């Protein structure tokens, strides 16, 4: 998968050189290019923002540098990427979104700053590529960079070969299939007793069927407790009276 990231803070993406994603890049599974938006400015101050039409606080990112950046990265008439634009006003980014994006060959990320990017940039981009404006949640960051890091990690870990144990993806919270709308339950490792707290006996039993049932029950309990709106989506048959009580 090819990723192009456009930002005025390229240094934000140093973390993409470490851990899983760093290994994936070195293994050739991910081809990540980070671009400084200011390379597409032409004035002495390398200006990327200006005051908002209609008044109001803050500054807005100018369309010209973005237009030139997208033209340079994905020349019109050439191969077409999927443009991802993090914004607090975007559609919710979920595990299902990550799974969908992991199927793409080429993603371009636009990191907004200030009050956002001039709306004509996305409008114009939509005439020649798919554009997803996405939000990580009902909170506001100072720009799109942290959101892009999160999205790149959520998508990158789904690519074949990136995670050492591909099975763990299937057990993710929200993973399509058995775990959809379910939170992962608690996990344990050695020692068997730590500060007087023992690992649940069932996990030491070797009874894999019983362990699977216990884990699902724990996932259901945690989902009912922490995300009742997700639990409400579950088939009632999978939630018995005891689980609903948690
Ligand atoms: O919270 B966010 O995902 C986000 C994304 C982009 C911009 C641009 C300025 N503030 C932003 C916040």
C-alpha cells in the first residue's frame, strides 16, 4: 500500500519509522511519503493560511497550495488515490472504515490546521478522486496529523504481514464478524498470581471451549457496561438476562 501524507508539520510523522509500521515500511509492505505543504507555496513567507471570508476567529488554509500539492502527488489523468481528510465535522472513522481502507492500493492524507482547509479543495478533489472526510470522535485536535497517525496505524496493522499474529486481528474489538459491536474482554499473562490477584481459573483449565465461552461472556459484560449503545445492537439471543444485568 502506498500512502502520501501532506502536512505543514512533517516531523509529526517520525513515529511511522518505529515499531510495526516501521518494520512494515522496511519490509516493503507500506510505502509512506510525507510531504511538506509549504513546498507548494511561492511567497517569501511560504504562506499557507489567510483570514476567513465572512469573518470569524482564526485562519483558514489557502486552496492554492493544496491544489498544487494534490496535482503534484496525483496528477490529473493519472492513477487515482483515495483522499482522506480528517476533520471534526467528518463521518465517524470506525474499525469498519479501517478494514475498508486497508483494501485500497493508494491513500493520500490531507492534514488540516487552523480552522480547516478552504472547502473548495475537497469540492475540487471530489471531481477526480474519492474523498472521505473522517472524524475520530467527538473531540477536537489542533490539526489532522494525530488523526492521520491513528488512521495509518489502524489501517496498517490490518495489512497482511504487518502483524506477527494475523489471528489477533479477528479478535479485535469491533472486528467484522463475531466481535462486531463487541469490546474485547480482559487479557492476562504470567505470573498466575500478582499482588494477591489470581488469573481467572478458567484460563488455566485448558478447556478451549469453556475458555472461548468465558471470553465471549466477558466481552459481552464489558460491552454492556462501557458501550450500552453497542450492546443494544446485538442480537438479543446473544445477551441473556445475566449479561443485561451488568
Ligand atoms: O480533531 B480532528 O480530527 C481535526 C482534524 C483536522 C483539523 C484542522 C484543524 N483542527 C483539526 C482537528
